[in-house]
C-alpha cells in the first residue's frame, strides 16, 4: 500500500562509521567501566485462588498452569549511574505498580518496568474480571509481583560484573500479521548482548520483538507465557545465559500468522505446537541477529523520563474508572500534558478525565532506547503513515506524529512498548476512525479505537518522546526542546 521506509538489517553501514570515528579513547575508557547483572523471579499466580486471565474477553478463569510466568531483569551501570530493565510475562503492569517497584529498588537511579503483553496471565489492570462490571484484579497478586520484581532487581545488582556490549538486528516479515488497515509493521528483531571483556564469554541477552503474545488464543485457560516461553527456552538452551525478552511496537494490531510448521507438522493458533513453533522461530531470528551483532559502546548512561497526563475520552474507560473496575487513580486533564490536574480516585466521576503515565528516552552511549507506555502502532516507528489520509477518517488533517527512526535516525536503538505502564492502543491521529462514514468503504469501524484512551494519545506521547530525546541530543530531535515537534509540514 505505502512504501516502507528503509529498515536497518544485518550489518548496517553506519556501524563502520561508529567504530572508526566515534569510538574515541574516552569512550573506550567509559566502556571499560560497564557492568551488567541479570536475574529473574517466578511470578506464577496461585491458581487455588480465582485467577482471571487478561487480554481477550471477560470471564476467563484460569484452570491450571501450563508453564510458569517470570519477570526477567537486567541491570546496567557505567560506574556512576545504575539503571534496571525488568519485563514481566503479564498483560501490562500499570504505572502505580512501576512507582511501587521503584520505591523498593534502592540504589538504582532509574527502573524501567515493562510487560510482554501476555494474554494468558492474570489480570493486572482490572478490565478482565468475571463480568465487565467487576474487576479481575487480585491486590495480593499485585503485591507479589511488585515485591518479586524489586527482589529480582536487587539480585541482578548483586551479580553485576564487568562487561562489553554488542547490538544486532535481523528481519522476518513472515512472522507477523497486521490485522488492521493500513498494513504497517516492524519486522526487525533487535538484540543487545553482553560479553565478558576478558574471555568474550556471553553473559546475557536482551531481545526485542514486536508481536502480541496471544498465540494460544481465547480458548486457552491455562497460565502460560505464550510463545515467549519457547523463545527464551530456545536461546537459553543455545547460549546458557539469562534472556530478557521485551515487546516493541505491537499495536495496530500485530499478531502471529495463522499457522506454523515444526517437525514436518502444521499447527494453527490455539495449539501448543503453534506457540512452541512460533517461539522457536523468534528464537532463531534472535540467533541470526546475534550473528550479525557488532560491538556497541553503551556508556555513559543518561535518562530523560518524566510523568505526563494523557486525556481519556473513551467512555468504556471512564465507566470502568467510575465502577472501580480500573484500580488506578485518574488525573484531571488540564489541556497541558505536562501539567496534571488533581488526583481523581476510582469511583469518583470527572468531566475531564486524564491518566498519568510516563514517557522516557535513554541514551546508553551509542545506543538509544525509547520507552512508550502502551501499544504503539508501528506506523510511528518508520513513518509508514497514510499521507494524504484515507478518505472518511475523523482527523484527516492531524499533523503526523514524530517517528522513532525520525528521532534516532540510523543509530542503533531498542524500542520498548508497554514501558512503565499499559494505557492501551496508540494510533496515529490521522488514522482515528470512530465516526461514520468509515475509511476503506467499511460499514463498521475497524478494531482499535475501542482499546485506546483517545485520539490525542499518539500526539501527546510521541511529542513527549521527542522532547525527552531532544534533552539527550538525539540526532533527529535537536532544537525541538520546548516546542511541539511538527513533521510533514
Ligand atoms: Zn494488545
């Protein structure tokens, strides 16, 4: 439909430039101070209590455990600053839990708490209880996740050792399906691996891939980490080191293909053989990315992160807040994302509902990290926008949002979705289409808007990412501090 912007695959040309020009003696000394530590914790719920599974419809009660859920952690230090990245096999830990985990993680300057968006784990949001009017949240389970995540961060800190880093990518479009028009996806798997500086032995791997972990489908009622279990298993078996798996831009909606082949057999979604085959295929793609990897200097570490408020106009979320189905407090929307209004407790009605969340940008030496609190539509990775807009959309003249590769250009980066929060779908505003007549000649709206807090989510979050990236001197964000980024004129 629209041409894809250039992906960086394999051994991108720019690494040659980095290694000859940018890896100065000072940078080498900083790299020499790099320390890394890994740990994980089991966060499988107790299924002798009612466990409501999140991600599809309501009323899906867990009937047992197929495989265990984990939170996987990596901690990095440049000798001065220490940061942690934790990622849980859950639908999406909420910002209040991120704040609690940070409070329990003393001695770490910045903690990023992400979720894989697993659709076969307990409800940690509230929306997937026995009925739409009852919360599926178990506060006792949330406490367990908070404490074990903080403990895993402390464990990773205790295991820190000297390291050097490398970064690589590999691409496979056939492992993804976009179920919404226009077709746009991020087919690039990214790895950041750490080695011992002396003997080169591998110490651990961070893997970023961009697909909904929902391959077991809505019929499954067993707890599982979905395909991520087999991706992590495959890489652990191959390399014998800790793996931290994170989800990238999965909105839109990016899901698995309908069938996979393994051992001469064909499996369909909803079959365990499918989850295994898909997970192993992603593991193989990660192996390919590792083979392509080149040294990257990931120190010094700097972080730009700030809370902000996003307006909530979705009636379903407003009702869930009023019914206390959503457990997190709201913030009054003031019209300025960086100036939150008063706190509005669940159960209290408000005319101007907003949700407090966080956008972060990290600069790890040569590597950039974007952290967005939900399911970003991949259009905003590379700028695969409909331009001009499709006929009949609600905001055909909305400015195009800043894009991730627009900000980071050709530099190596990781994109972490569901980072520190999960507020739902993040659609390009120009694609928003909830009022008839509908785009593409459809008689019904496409699936997506129902799971988004509103049409201004993407502009608010991506403009905030642009400002955070500008604070750190990102190549495509320079000179934009304090201004709303405008792209496409
Ligand atoms: Zn989703």
